[in-house]
C-alpha cells in the first residue's frame, strides 16, 4: 500500500473513532455540572483531544510502516485503546456515569501504556509520540475524578 494511502487509513480510523464517540455530547447536563476552577475551557479541551488523536494516528502509521517485530500486536493494542476512547465517551457523555467513565478511562490509560511499550519495540519514535497522549489521559482522569467528587460521587 502506498505510504500516503496507509497514513490516510490511520487518520480515517481515528476520525471514525472520534465521530462515534462524538455522538455523545455533554449538552445541558455538562453545562450545569460542577467543575473545578482549573478545568480547561472547551476550546482547549477540543484542541488537545484533536492533537492527541492525530498523534495516535501518526504513531500507529509509523508502527505499521515498519512491518516488523511486534507491529501486529502493538496495533491490536492501539485498536483496543481507540475502542476504550469510544467507551469512555459513551459512559461519560452518553450515560452521565462519571464513576463508570473513570473505570473506562483507567483502562484506557493502561492500554495506552501497553501501546507505548509495544510501540517502543517496533518504532521508538512512535512510542514517544504516544507519551503525551498518556499524560493527557492521566490529566483527564484526575479532572474526571474531581468532577465525580464535586457532583456527588457514585458509580
């Protein structure tokens, strides 16, 4: 497959994942939810999410492009973490279940850490690209935990 076409495929995969997850929006529920004072504005959140997904796509493409070692295993973990992202959106925005969303987000963080490790054995540059994604997800987990506490806790 031509390199540009294969990169396009990974970009399309993350666009599909964000489109599916994006069906679940905060709306009025999110607007009235108590937030910590340090919660980023919506534009910042959206921009960082877009960058995170772009990094995920390019990193996966770099791993695929090497066609060696654990690439297939690494990309399987990458696919799982995309699905966990959709699951988090569904639990958080679709179901308004902050506790469950924290559990899914924790699983997503763990999957991304496995992605980083498996990507490292195939393409170290790709592994480094996913590092900021893990940090962003950890930040989101902390933010979600504080939101959960501020809004009564519970599963």
